[in-house]
């Protein structure tokens, strides 16, 4: 029976980066929807789209800060994996 390999810091950073990328894409789509609504002279709908950013942007910020913290933490008990 083999022991499971613990994740490297690069693995963890990669997973957070993928989550950040997904949320940033969703934020871009949300802003695009607002632009389309405003071009159709529907300001209320445009603002309605933007309200979704109240949730998305803090999530993006938290993921970004986590990625940077993991990178800067150096030897945090995880295997580094790759060049620093």
C-alpha cells in the first residue's frame, strides 16, 4: 500500500489560480451583460448585473491574496514544486 503524495504548494496555488480565473471570467461576463443592457438603454438591468460583482470581486480578492500568501510563505511545510 502506497502513501498518498501530499500536495505541493504549486498544486495548491494552481487550484486557487484556476478558481480565480473562473471567477474573473464570470465577472467579465457580468460586466459585459451590464454594457449590453446599458446600450439597450436599460440602466436598471445594467446595475442589476453589476450587483453580482458585490459577491464576485471579494471572492477574487480573497483568492488572489491566498495565492500571494502561499507564494511568499516560503517553507510552509509543503513541497515547493518548481522554481520560486
